[in-house]
C-alpha cells in the first residue's frame, strides 16, 4: 500500500545519492581518526560511525520519503512558491531534530544510558551538524524537484503526442468520409452507364464493386494501410473502369518491390487515378 505514496524510482535515486554522501563523510572521519584528530569520547570508532552516520542514514531517508510525498502534493496542487520555500526551510530544521531524536533514543536504549547524561553532548552535536544537514536536505530536495519536473515534462510531451495523433486521425477520418461517398457515387454512375450497353459486363462491374466496397468497409477505423493493400483495392477499381472504357483506357504500373510494405493513408491513390481518368477522358473527347 505504501507504494502508492512513494515513488520507488525516485527513492532509489535518493538512496544512491545519500549513500555516496555518507560514505564520503565516513571516509573523512576515518582520516581524522587515523591521525588522532577525532574526539569520540572514548567510544570505539565503529560504534561512533554507527551512531553518527548509520543511524542518521536511516533517519534521513525515512524523513526524505515523507518529503518526497509532500513535495509531489504541493507540486501537483501548484502551491505558491513562497509557501513552498517557507515549508522547506522549516522542514530543514525539523530534519535535524528528527535525526537528533532517533539518535538519542537508540543510544539511550541500546547503551542503557540516562537521557539527561547524553543530552548536553547531543545538543552540541545538533548545532555542529546543523549546517551540514541543511545542505544535505537541500541537495536531496533538489533531486526530488528535478525528478518531478522531468516527469511532468515527459507527461506533457506524451499528452501533446497523443493530441497530435488524434488530430491526424481526425483529419484522415474526415478525408475518408469525403472520399468514400464520392467514390461510391462515381462507381454507381459508371455501372448505370454500362447497363444499357452490356448487361453481362455491368454484372461483372457490380461484382467487382461489391468486392471493393467490402474491402473498404473492412478497414473500419484504420488510417494507414500497406501500399500492397491499397494497390489491391485499386486493381478492383481499375477493373471497373477498364470495362467501361475498354476502347480508350489502359493502365501500366511501375512499382518497386521494396515499397509494398510501406504504410500510406487509406484511399490515397484511388482518387488520384479517378481524377486522372476523368480529366484525361474529357480531354480525349474534347479533341
């Protein structure tokens, strides 16, 4: 259930960054300890590392998981930037108090030490690490905001891409709506003109037209089809036109084999051929 509140991918980035930061800080402390410049009040170095860094590592990441969720809420609700800055300034100090509380609680319980005895030491530690934790908080917060900003940009780009696709589909559907009736009426007129001349050929044209119209209807909402499919439909149209203008009309296709799988808009070629026949035939008879 907690996954709906915490972005796992973002949390991994926070863990990686803060782990690297913690390792660097431990390395610096190890150096000061090696040259005798680190005062750990008689505590073993490993125990010091555990209390000063390992506990803090857990506490900071738990706190930042909450900050990531809170930041997303403010980001989505577009909270005023002045309020956001004020909240994060306050939370930067709360982080230090949270780490202080976790550390003191664990030490007093595991070491069986009176809280009041260690309180002065941790008060000084709180002040000493305040600036450091503020920088850590700022860095982790920068990762959070950068992550959510990039996610929002990606979502915006995806939304735009979907809208552009919808616009293209709408335009193609409008074109199909305009082409199909135009094609149907012209083909019916061609069949009507042939009935009185040759009933047998007109019946063949009706059959070809039925097959062609069935192919068109089978496309449903497809906007792009292969060139091969388009040419198969075109062949049926050409058969109809060839019967009607058998004395005046011949077709020759010159198509490269590697283009048959190319996707093109539905009924792109047929209107071009239809208009070519119409205008060429008119010109032929004018002469």
